């Protein structure tokens, strides 16, 4: 989900998710949870297109991406030095639902990057295969964004605290 600008939208706080680095907006960003991501594909997609061993190989593979969430493209990875690497991937299928992303990957439409927790059962069942690549997929970060540190009300801060408390059990690194 592209971060909402709390000032332009006249909201006290925006809870959003992203992968990679957020652009510097002058807003206050409070990290809430980080979820390990995985690049996955159905056995049929791997049989049809090969099993990439490097991130660069994905740029020649059919991939599933988001339509508007996470700014659609590129995919983000973390290199051995801890730097974020952006990779444009060819997309055959675009969705804005993690359920549709998983369904498309399970159907063999292409390779997908998704939080591991969301596709764990499909991996364990053998419907999806997690790829071991040269760079790790950047985690999915859920953050709270608000205009200024001083402008957040006690109620809004309490709300964000509750959201964080509910999300922390899902944190995977």
C-alpha cells in the first residue's frame, strides 16, 4: 500500500506497508513490524522456466507483482553488505491482494515475492517452493506515518501502540 500523506489526506496517522527504503518525506515514520519475505514459485513454474539462483535471473522470468500496492515494481532485495537493491521484474499478472498473489504463484503463473508467513503453509504442502537466491528479499515493513512528532495526540499514540502490540506476534526476521 502506498503510504498516505497524513497532511494532504487530513488524517492523524497512516498505517502502511512497504519493502525497501521509504522516500524521505519529512514525515515521522514509526516502524511497527518487520516480516521476512520469500521469493516463491510453483513446481510447474520452475519446471517451465528454470530455477533462478540469482536475483538478476529473475529479471528474465515471469513474475507476479502488485498493481498499486508497494508501488507495483521494482522488487527489493538486501545484498551481502546490507544495501537495498531494486530490481525491475517482468510482470505477467498484477494483483493487490496477498491471497491473489499466492493463488497466482500456486497456479504457476510466475514467481512472487511475499511475506513468508503468508505462504508458509503452501511451502510446507509443496504447492510453492522457496527460492534460495544470492540476495535476500527485503522484509515487508509495516509502519505508522504521521506529520510531526509533536502533533501526535495521546489517543493517536495509544492507537498506534495497540496496532503495534497486535502486529508484533507476526514479526519474522
